[in-house]
């Protein structure tokens, strides 16, 4: 089905049914479509806060996937996790009701905005999108926002605004960002990832080039000129603006550090645009902030609003998120699940004033662990102590025959915990004042850090 056809359906009065409506990207989509005058219903496998919020807006949500839920609907929109075998999707197809992907719907909505800022990259997307949101809020442009994580400023991962700007985290997996209509496309970096979908790095680069090519004349592609793969993907493309730490149309100068936190001048085409102080540590966050600030300048936002917005940013959920203390050790959680992200996290962690860095890592998906095995093994040798949880399967079955024990065998001193409870106990036993304990991964490893902090609190009582 042609993507363009969805535009005929995203109009007031049309009856749209959303399958998986409680999801992180689906619930804000439902809210935006509802606000545009469509008649929205939805279904999900379980009740949740987002489901209750949608019901409070007058959007009926059914728990469970029932074929009769799609009867009389003009279109069905599904989340990426919902396949053709789903009873509602099968019923819609049997009745000739068009079925669209979530990304297609966001793309159609995007066309209504004067400014559509899309943040892409193998890693750093959530942080940079969150930083852009802080800047847009400081500038009072009343943005609509879609982030793949929770931002404390919003209390959630999305916002429905009435301004002319939409800001979206834009993921390459399954080429979903190719359904978008960016007027400003940011490419943070490109690495070999999602190799259960892409064939190889060249295939990933091809996808990002196609994303950049979606930007219309008069729009802007902002690319990290210090990332070789990004520059390879955009080779020969005209009109690209660049950013970087040390070079590019936008870059940092006069970078200084105060106890791990950076202050720098943002320079645009050789002229100082803002003096920025961040409340999040690490060189990787300076790079993310430069990307966010560059995009804001392209959108005409003032240097003052950029400095204020970035100065107020304290991190997104699961991005070096402070969980508490246990036996004098600080416990932080991070979503890093790619070797590049782990490197950035550990670079930053080791620049801080801790005596030991203890890392409890949960690999995410079998295909990623197998494809990037050597890179994972190399970076996970860096912490003073490395513990591993079993691989988080996500959408996969273990067809490639790999386990966390294989990874541990390549990392001197690393141990694989048989359960989260045992991992929590291990961390508790070795924790001491001056330690930084990191729970890391895109699965459910964050629950270990939370349980660890609770153990510390119970011990104190």
C-alpha cells in the first residue's frame, strides 16, 4: 500500500483504530489524531497509565485484541510489534480496511507543521531530542514532541503543542524514519546496528542517506562531520550543514570542565552564538548539545533561549539516571546497548571522581550481541568490575546460538548472574563508599538498580 494514501485518511471525522494504543509512540499519536478531529478507538494487551490518560480524553480503549474492534473503522494504525497474524489486523485486511504503520501516521501529521525537526543516529537520539525539547520550551514555541524515553520536564515522553514545530526522535529500524517529512534532519552518527534488519553497515548508511534525501528544498540536513560513516553516507549531497566538537559549521570553543560538567561557547560560522553550561557530564553530552543547539539556531531560536534550555536539562529517563545510594556507593542506570554508547558512558563515568566503576550489563538481542561481539568484549573490559545478566531477547529467538557466558569468557574477571536477584545480591555485597555502580542495557536491568537501592534503604532503617 502506498504511503501517500494515508494522507487521505488523516482528516477530521475519519474513524481510526490504533492497535497497541498504550505504547510509548502510539499513545501520543492517538492524542494528536484525537486533537485533529479524528474519531479514535484503540486496543492494548493491558491497562496502563497511558491507557487511563487516553480514556480520560474520551478515547475508548479495549483490553485485548478482538476482531470486532475494527468493525466500521475507516483505517487501522498499528505499532511495529503488531504483525499480520494479530486478530484485529487480520480482520481489517479481510474487510478491506486499510492498515498503516505508526511511522506513516507520524509522517502524515508532520506535514502539517512548518518546522519538522527529526533527530536520527545510531545513538544519542533520545538525549538530543530531549535537549531540543528543553530549548523549544525555553523559547516558548509550544512544540509537539515525540521522544523514545521519559523526559522529567514533560513527565512523559511526549507533548501535544499548538505551535508550528514538531520534534521527533527518528529511528532507522525497519526504515521507519523514511515515512517522515523532515524540514530539519539531524544525523548524529551512523554505526552498524539493527543487523537483524539491515544487511551491513553499507545498508545502514544507505538508509540514512535516503532519510537525508527526504528534506525538501529550503530545508536543512545537519550532519556530524566528525563521524566518518555519516560523511560517507552523505558524500556528494549538496547543502549539508555540519556540526562537531572541534570543527564544522557549528562547533564548540573554549571548552572547560568543572568537576566533570562542561561549559563552552557554541560557534556558528565563526561567530559565538551562545555560552552554554551543561548540568549533565561527559564529552558525548557536549556533542549532543552542539547538535541540539545547531538545530535550534537553524529554526531561528535565540542563543539566549538555547543556553537557558540546555542549562535546565538534567537528563532523560534511563540516560545516566541517578537511582540512589547503597552502602555509600552511587547507583546510576543507563540505556546504553551498543558498544559506541557503552564507550561514551564509560568515558564519562571514568572522568568522574569515583574510586571504582562497577558495571552490570544486560546485552540486548542475540543478533546484536553476536554481530558486535568483539566490540562488546573490548569495551566491557574497562570497568573495575563487570557483571553480566543474560541476554534480553526483545523480539528475537536465539537462532544464532550465543549467551552472556560467551561474552564473559572474553572479559577477564567477568561473571554472569543466574538471576536478577543474585545480581542484586552480588552488587550489594561488593558495594563500598566511593563506588559508581552502573546498571546498563535497553531491557529491564534498571530493576536491579532500583532493588539495590531499596536494599540499602532497608539496611539503614
